């Protein structure tokens, strides 16, 4: 049985932010509330020095493609319903992984 991985990158616009401190407050709320409600891995992934744009990445691991899509859909709705920032883009990919790597295995020496 393959492991199903769902990835999603979200971009939010934060019109009311006047500083990075304002942005960090909203990011913290979005990330902590989402993490508390859903079994996903989530973090700010880009535009760290831009106070009007928030970029967040999240992932979900499942054994069912439908479950991965549904979880991402619910997270997106939850974050939009929070009304903390305007969602302007969401890119998602859900794929099954059979446990094999295309490249040679990485060793500790490669790190």
C-alpha cells in the first residue's frame, strides 16, 4: 500500500499590517489554530521579510487520496473562515509514494 502525501502552499494578503510584528501575530494565530485543530504539519515558508504577504506551507500524510484532499479542503476553509488575512492563492499536490526513491539513497555523509 502506498503512502499518500498532500502538500499545499498558501498565499495570503494582509492589507491591515503596518509592520512585521503585525504580520507575525497573524501568522502565529493561523498556524497555531490550524495545528491545534488538524493533524497537519504547517509553517510559514516564505516572504518572511514582507509584512503584507504571508506564505504558508502545509502537509498531510494519509493512506487515502480522498482523505488527504478532504483534509486540505477543510484546512483552507478553516483558515478563510478565521478572517485574519485574504487568501489569494492555494497550490496543492497530492501524490502516492510507494516507498522507493528515484535517486541513490542519501547517507549521513551526503548531508
